[in-house]
């Protein structure tokens, strides 16, 4: 019995160590990741000033090459959504929801589409013309047909 | 107001089409995109006052269904209000976005010269208090200013280099008619033989942030209001009503200030009488308290209203009112509000106590 106690402690230590390494690697991946503006538009010069990007996600009409851009709010990740609220529209969740509601009530404007997974985001970007959204760079790196326009946020 | 059959049919067509289309995966396809919203509220109201006409209690349940559909630069917007008190097709507008952020509309719309109504329309959940200021009341709720027009409306937003900008709107069309109980709003399909006269309305605002309501705005309106169905016994055929208003909105952290003042002039055309000038306005201050609670106080005042021949046609006109409202946003899209008001009407003082649940779906 005396010899088994240290053996069990050792297994517990190894398990804890493995979990710590896993968590650290995930944290490191997020720390290194950036939020990028993404689109399926083929135009390599596609760029949007921050003021226009905010207008777009608030429901205003924003044109690019004569086409009306279609915003997609990517809600696949809680942290990503917080970054969207803080750095793109600069509003609290409540204020943003009220503003979008208000725009619909006043002029019947369409609310930005919302997606809740990476796969749906990719499908929507590829299916509907002139869509624009934001995502973790690592989520969409190398996906055929998806272009990363510029970095919106980095840690 | 009970809707005509044609109006009800059109309302159903416009409002149900977007809902049916929204049954798809994301409410969109290559033929256009649709959107719908349902604002609902249930109110319990108690009034008590000097005169017996003020004593009442009632329960009101209401739903405001808003549907829109757009394809390319064209858009259709419909708003149908249903309650235990009335049913009305509030707005039915066919719009064309001429250039980005510049719209031309045809149909029935809320006139742009009301600072309050162009913000909240019938979306009770978005309104910070249960009641609206008396001077902003709808025609069929004792309002003294025309609020609905059938005609044409133009709206544009001009953004400056930063996020600030100008908002301009102008509307022209036929407006309400006077009845023995006050103004009756114009219907999209109004009855034959009912006298309708023109109304022109204008709004110019400078907003610190075009996506907000903070800024200063000037509103103006000229309306001819027919008297032939009002029971008025004098020689005038109509009243020329002019209104000019100045509105201010300002938010700082948890505080928000809204204030509007209107100067109005009514002239009974053809009776040789002089101009009838009066003023009305309100100052409203609200504060978010945290945990979804917010507190609001509003003072509504007026001047020269006792001598006004025009206001004498409105027995329910309230010349002064102090309103206190406590709101609790119990969920992201639901709120409970409690409101107390002390008011001064034509026949004496009265108090109002209101409790309301409001929500918006989806």
C-alpha cells in the first residue's frame, strides 16, 4: 500500500501536466490568432475604411464596385463576437441590437445575416454574392474561394 | 379605427409574403430578401381625476407587425397595428433607393416632422416610456398634429468625413380631416366624399453619429385641415395649421436627454379671425441604473393653449404632464415598465398609473 500511493500521485501529475500543456497550446493559438475581414469577392484591392465597415454592420447601404455589400455577423465564437462589438461597431450588445431593430422599424432595412458556425459562414460567403464578414484567420486560412482582405484585430 | 376590407387584404398580402418567404433557411434568395418583426405589448391602465370622464381602467393588448421585402433598389414596407382598441394599416410604402441612403417612397407613411414618431413609430418595446408625449400623439389618440400622410416621401443621409452627418426628409400628401372627436387619420383607401387637403412636412437633422439619435433637428409642417365633417358651425372651410419644432437629443454614458419644442399657428380660413398661436414641448431625462433597470422623468408643458380655438376642437388635449417611468429589461427582447403621470387636462387634473409588458420577436 505504501508503494502504490506515490504511483497514483505520479499518474495524476502526468494527467495534470498533459492537460496544462493542452490548455497552454490552445491559449497560445488564440493569442497568436488575428481577426480578419473576409469575402469571396475576387477583387484583390477590396478594402473598406473602418467607418464604412461600421456603417455596413449597422444596416446602412455600402457599395463596392457598384454592388451593395451584404454583411454577415459571425457568431460562431463568443470572443469573436465580443471583438466585433468592441472593435467594429463600437457598441454594447444591447445597443447594437436596438440600433439594428430601430433601422428595420424605421425604413424596413434588412438586418445583417447571422451565422453560428465556420462551415455556415463559408457556405454563405460562397453562395451569396457580395457578402463580407469577419473570422479568426486560422479558421479560414487556405479555404478555396475565400479571401482575407485585411486584419481587423490582433491580440 | 376599423380597417376597410381592401385595406385589410392589402395588409395581409404585404405582411404575410415576407413571413412566408422567411420560412427558408435565412429568409433570402435570388428574388429578393425579406424581413419581419413583431412588436407586442400588454398594458393595464388606471386613470383617476377631478372629472368623471378621467376615471377609467382598462386592459390593452397590442401587436405591431412590420414586414419588408426588397430586391435591388426597390423595397416594400408595411406596418399593421392590431390591438383590442383598433386595427390600422399604419404604413404601406413602396420605396426606391435612388442612390445609397437616398430614398423615394410612395404610399402611407408617418410624416417626418415628428421627432418622436420618426424614431419609434409603433415599436412600443423600443420606446423609453409607456406613453408618448401628448404633442406627439397619433391622430386617433387625441393628437393635435397630423401624423399620417398618403403621398410621397423623400429621405436622404449625408455623411461627413467622420461618423457625423445630416439627415433630410420631406413629405407631401393628403392628411387628416377634423371630426367631432378630433383628427381622423387619412386612410390609404379613404371613403368617397370625405374632404382631404394637403399637408407638407420637413425634417433636417444634424447627428453626431448617423447611427444614433444624438444631435439637433429642425422640423416643420404646413397642413390644411378640412372642417366640413367636424361639426364646427362657423364659416371656415378649413384650418391652415403651421408647426415648427426644434429637437435635441444627447446621450452621455448612462444619461440621455431628449427635448422638443413646437411653435404652432392655426388660422381658421374665411372667418376673419386672427391667428391662433400656441406652444407645446417636453423635456425628458433618463438614466440606466444597471441590472436592466432604467429610470425616466419627463415634463410636458404648453403655452397659450387655453385661448386656442384650434385646441378647443380637442377635448382630450393635455396641457401639462409630469411622467415618471421605471423600466426593467428582464430579457434581451422583453421589458416590464411601470409609469406614473400627473396631468392637467381641459376639465381638471388627473393621475395615470400604467403597467406594461413589451417585447419584440424574433
